[in-house]
């Protein structure tokens, strides 16, 4: 399976990787992605082509390593990054600033399109050292929501200079990540193991619901919502556990799944095939969680290409996670988990999946593209 993966060494630690979204009617696989770096003297936002399209057509294949189309300097570590549309990328900085960069496809350049200086800050916005890291950003064009180390939530609109709405003391701890549940509702995760739902139609600055991990307040670092079932949410935390939540019921996760041996940095449902979920970790692994079919029906996956594959049966896993994560379908008694990078040692900080393609970035100063996830 590893021969489907092309690598590019980029001499900077990569903190975020994101596929450029495809136009609505597109049939081809994604071909352009963006990366952001961290912990380097000179951090950069870069736009890459995934490779060269050979025998173009509906089932054209890419060959060769990713190549750089353009890049631009970025002030501070890139903490998070999301495409707003085909041309614009919203970037969250450790300085507290949020920037929209525009990718000019006609001449392959990047420019800063708009900047909200110190959208996040500790003391006050005007002191020179007051910036607080902006840790998470999520877009639903033209709306942009950011969260930060300062416990603040901002709602911006791409075409407006000032924030549409700010919830100043949304949280007394660090907010690590945010996602939209629906157009008017967001969900945040924080450093004491809580999920909070915020209804942006309400003027009050209180969450409409709070959920939390039982017992130890393990910091949650990442969150993603199931693309079709908006009540299903996955989170990952400092202990490497994957938690699946049903926000319609209770205040605790439906399932806690043993996953990585260190911090889980990102979790993503596959956007068009959400029986598949992907997680990456400080421990250097990237796991593909597959609930799509009963494992016993596909023995060909058992020993494929030296992947290390683990099976969880009823005894180790809460039954309810099975059918596409929640239902109690008794025929689905297993989940297949594959570590897509068995021998990696340094942190895998970010991943993104779109169509048959996976892109991920690491502290080993490399980006990797797998164009045949489901081959």
C-alpha cells in the first residue's frame, strides 16, 4: 500500500495540510492542497500541486511528487487553516492574528487579502505583546469562526472589517478547536475535556449545552462532525483516545476508543464516505477507522502490504459505535483499523481527506499524498 504514497521533503515542520475544495460538479480527484508550517524561523503558507495528471480523463492518475506552486511568509506558527472557497484560505496564527490569503491561480501567487490583527489576545488588543494564539478556525462562506487560547470565540464575515460577534469569556480554559454543527450552531472543545454548543442566534454569551469526559479532565485537541448525521461528533484528546458523541443524548461520549499512544492532533470523517474516519497523532501514526463492512467479508485486507491491522470485536468496543458509528446493527460486529504509516516516528500534525486522496504533514519536515485510499 505504501507505493501509492508520494513524499516531499520541505525543510519545514508542517502543522496543517488541507485539500483545496473541488467545484460542485467536479468528477476528477483533488489536485491542489495547501500547507502551513510551525516552529520554523520563517513560517510559510504554501500551495502545492499533488503531482502530474497522466492520461487525463475521469480515471486519470497522478505520478510524481507534489510540487510547489507558490508560497508566502506567515507571521507566527500556523495553528489552523481552512479553505473559505476555491481561492481563499483562512489561517490562524500563534500571534492571535487571523488572515485570509488569496491564491491567484492565473499567475500562481499568494497574497494577504484581509487580516484581523490580534483577533485573540490576553490582556488587551493594543499592547504589543498581548496576542493569544488563535488555535482553531472553521468556515462556512462567508462566515468564519475562530477560537483561541484566550477562551474567546469570534464570528467574522469575509467581507467585513470588524467581528460580527465576539464572545469574550466563552471559556475559562483554552479552546482548542471548533466546528459548525449547522449554520447557526458551533461546537467547541477545550483543555478540560468539555464540548460546548453555542447557538449564534442567541445574544447571551452562554453555551446552550455542555458535554464532558467523565473523570480526568483530559484536554481535547480536535473535533469533527459527521457530514450527514449532524448529531454524531468525534473528538480526540491528549491521551490519544477517540471519543464518539451523540449530542442528542446524555452529556457523555457514546464510545471511548483506545487509539494513539500520545496526543491526537486531528480527526476527520471522510466527507463523502463517513463510515471511514481518520486520526493522526504525536506518536507518529495515522489511523484509518473503517466501519463500512463486516471485516470477515474482506479477508484480502488481512495482510496487505505490511500494514499493521488491528480488529476490535464486541468485547473491546461499545456495540453502539458499529453501524456507521452509532446504530446497533448486530451484523456489524467489527471495525477495521489500519495504521497507514507503520514506521513513522515524529509527530503527524495534520491530515485531510477528499475523494480517494489523503494528504498529511509531519514534524519530519515532509508532506505525503496518498491518492488511492480505497484501492
